[in-house]
C-alpha cells in the first residue's frame, strides 16, 4: 500500500480505538483535502508535505483529542501554505473546524522577534488569551512537537531559533496546561539544540550506565510487584530514568554529578483508588528506607496545574536512591495529558462537559496559578484569560500590553509621545481604521505619522483608554498650544469669576494678585490660564481656591479702614493708604520637591542629566559638571571621568557640588552592572533567574564569552536607589561561578 495511505489508516485506527463512533468519512475527507492542497510541497527531509499534518493529527490522537481538533490538525497548514480559504474549509468541515484552523494559522504567523523577558511573558499571556478555544493551543503544541521532532533537517540557525522559542514559549504553556508528556519532550528536544555539548554529555553518561540502570530498576520493580500482589493491591508499575532536561538543570546549575541526583531513577505505581495510594506508600516505606524530607503529598494538596500524586524517595538495596510516584489512573491521565485529559472525546458528540463549562475549568486552572511560588515558575507568568489587558503587535513583531479597550491612540502613545503627536492614521492588520477602533488580542497595529501632523485633537482624550495616552495628550496641549490655551483658559476663568461676583480687574490689583496666585499655586495669571486651557486645572477650582483669600483680604481691608478711621481723628489722613496696610508679601519659598532627585549647589530642578558612563542612582556620592549645552551632567564621585587629577584647569569652574534630594519625583533610575564569571552552561539563565528573583526591572541583558573560559554579563536595569541595587548585587554574587559583580563602566 502507499506509505502515506498506510499512515492515514494507522491514524484512523488509533482514533477508532478511543472513539469507536468517530466519523472516519470526515477524517478521510480532511486528509484528502489537505493532501491535494499540499500536493506540490515537500518537507525538508524530502517526504511529501502531507506527512507533517498527518503526524500532527497522530500526536493529537495520542492525546485522545476530539474529532474537530483532529480535522484541524490535518488542515492546520492549509490556510497558511496553500490557496485554501477559511470559507472553503468552513463549508466542507464546519465553522468550528475553520475557526480552529484559523487560530492555529494566526499563531503560526506570529514573529518572535527580539524577545526580552517582559516580551515573552506578554507573548505567553497573549497566546492563551487570544484563543477562547483552548483546542487551538493544543493543536499548535502538537504541531510544534512534530516540528521539533524533525528539527534535524533544518539549518543550525533555524534549529536554534525554534528551540529557544519552544523552550521559552511552548514548553511553559504545556506545563501550565499540565501536559507533562508534551512538556518533557519539547524541553528535551530544545535543549539538545540549545546546548548540544551539555546534552551530549548527559546522554553519554546515561548510556554508559544504561545496563546497570535497567537491571536495578527491573529488580526493584519486581520486588515491589511481588509485595503488592501479596498484600492484594492491584497496580501497574512502570520505571524510567529522568528526562535529560531535568537532569541538565540539576547537574549544571547545582554542580551535581549524575550519581548525586536523587531522583535519577523513578518508579511509577498506578493503583485503582486513593486509599490504595496511601497503602502502597506504606508498603514502600516498609520495604525501603525513605530519604527524610522527600515525601510530598500532592494528593491532598494538588499542584497548581492540577497534578496529583504521592512522591517519596527511598534507598534501594544497592544503596541507590530512587523516586516513587504513586497515583490513581485518573490522576495519571491528568498528570500526563493535563488539560487534554479533560478535553478528550466523550460519547455523545461534543465534549460531555459542554463547552462553556470546560472553558470555565480552564479559566479556573489558569487563575489558580497566579500565586504560584517562584520555584515553580521563576518567570512568574501570570495568565488571566479575562484580564483587563489586551496584547497587540508592533509591525516588527514586538508585543505590547495595553489596558483592555485600548485604541490605536493608546498604542501610538505607548510607543512614544512623538508617535502619538504625529499620528495621521492607523492600520490594524494592514487595514486603515478609525481612531476609536478597539484593539483585539493579536492585532498587528501600525501607526502612520507625519512631521507636519497637526497634533492630537481634544476628543482623543475621550477615545483613549490608558492614563499614559491621556497624560501625554494633555502634556502636548500644555506645551504646544500655550497661546491658545491662555485665551481659552482666560475666558473660562473670567466667566467663573463673574458667576462668583468678581471681576478680573478686582483681582488683578498688584497688591493682591500675587497672594491669590499663590493660593491657586501658579506664578502668573497666564500660567493659570494655560493650565485651565489644557485641562490641568478647572476654572471653578481656581476661583474656589481664591475665594477664601479674597474674603481674607476684604477682612484685612475692613480692619485697616477701621484703623484709618481711628487715625483720622489725629488728622494724619493723607499718610495712610489702604493698600500699604496689607502685610508684606514674602517671596515664595523654593519648591521642595526635586524632579530628578538632584540638587545642584542648593538649587532644585536644575536641568540635569545622568552620565551614561557611570549611571548614578540615589545613595551614590555624586558630582556635577556643567555641560556646554545641556545642563548639569551628574557622575558618580568614583567615575574615572571625574577623577580630580584628570580635570582640566580651564574647566575648574564647571565642576559643581550636587547632592540627592529627599523629596524627588523620579522613582526609577537606570544603571548598569557587569557580572564577571567562569563560563558554564546556563550561566546566563541563572543570572537572569536571580535578577527575576530580585524583582528588578531589567531592560537589556547580554553576555560575552571570552576564549579563556570566562564570561561577562552586561545588565541594564532600573532601580529605586543604591540600597536596592546593593541587594541585587548581593543576589548576583551568590550565583555559582560568579567572580565579581561591578557597576558598569560605560
Ligand atoms: Mn505545521
């Protein structure tokens, strides 16, 4: 028989084995359709393209997925790679299948450009959030698994890219969904390409021990089986050695040898009831000495992804420790296939649970993972399917998280205020859209700008959702339209004054105006008008602030008039003027809040910038240098560029004393660190993990290996102050292999 057809029949048989009533006509039709559509395409390994969709469907059948998922698996590359349309697929195989295929296509189109950690987190969230139907993710995971299984035919560059993506995006998602079997295989395949040497080393060591392993496990298994049957516990026992990726994580970062890994060997005992789980545990502990502190009861306290089992580690006869996992068949299904176990075909057509209920289950599962501790997920992915965030792409493939309900205006301002201010149009998924268009997960948003744009209009403030955009628009009106704002503000303010029974002339008298302005917290009337004009202040508020002071002034004037009356009797009328009786107006005290946090020779809010060479943060001793065009440049006192010995005599006057203010607006300071370490596999990952544990914002991080076996990791991060930075440095110091952690030298 034709080998392709043979593979199809194997698939059909597999499907019938768990779903005897399956509509094989439809399955065959999908196979035929995909086969004819892909007929001219070949895979890199030289086989006809259809072998790929067939293999993906086969993995879906291993997960016992429903018919619609299987059809979608067979058709998953049709929209992307052939002339098939969604409509055509819908007409032949139904709307649901077409939706699934389109969902997978969308995921395939995503470009995983330069992914910083923050980006990846967003991306994982988005992948989950954009698919109301979780089966899209399941099919996509199967697609990726097959691609990884056949990765040897790809170029080294592609191998590395896809493996990284799998490790960072898809394996964590499989883990989240509790799909252990998929997760382990994805991780093992990825690490093989990401660290071929490390992988090979473990593989060789495992192979060298293979026969000893097998004997040990088989003997132990036999002994336990005999005892279980003596005690009347019906069970199935399987044995395995740990996955290479899990060994990798124990060996390299923790500097353990293969023999020091406790759970290298594992036995799994599957029993019929929960009671038998505990009975079996008792027997194991009776037969073998348990290792203290290794018993875990995930039956009474399931893992966040739904995993249940009893774990214990015991010492075998040969003195070799081995792990035992004990669970029921039901727990086993969930442990191996996670969410897919809940999705598999149930007799009677659709999912027996009903779609909404099944979906609710997914949502709860994902929500319950939000408090998961750092050990479980160092990257602390937080997924909330109904979150108040929406995730969209820039044309370059970067992911942006915005408040749900955001429009292209929010998107533009989230990139840069200049982009928002120069926006003249917006495209979503390649099509021009009105500004009030609400963005959806996965949209690709492109902003058209022009240098001659007129700038934002006032109603944009009502069309945007984020405070960021609103503030930036307000900021623009404040700066760009001062003259216009003053005119608008003035008329609004005068009207409000009038309603309160005052005129502008009354309050403009030189002896009272400064007092009123101080109450309103502005320096000049124009400033006040401008603020009202751009919306930073309302005229009603301004008048209210002044009213109290006007009353006070009136009272003082009455008292002064009374004093004058009194003086009148002494006949010195001419020498007294009402106005002079007002108390002298003190000059306003200097503002006590400094924007940047730096005070230059006693002056707050000088124009300062932080030198890039040494990137000081609050708490560092600092000095300032008056630059020729751009305010005062702030250096750390120990920066080589400010060394007093190297200062030029003609610049002597430009060095100024600076200090940190206690009251500052700026809360975050960018600075740099350099980690010098002995190079080893996973050094980079460990450094990243410890930064993540320190909960600081990392802007960029990259590493450079030197030929002599050392590596330098450069980190650009944001901290509040020196104290926080020191905490980070201490954390990094504890990463194994790290020799020094120093402040960046520019
Ligand atoms: Mn594919």
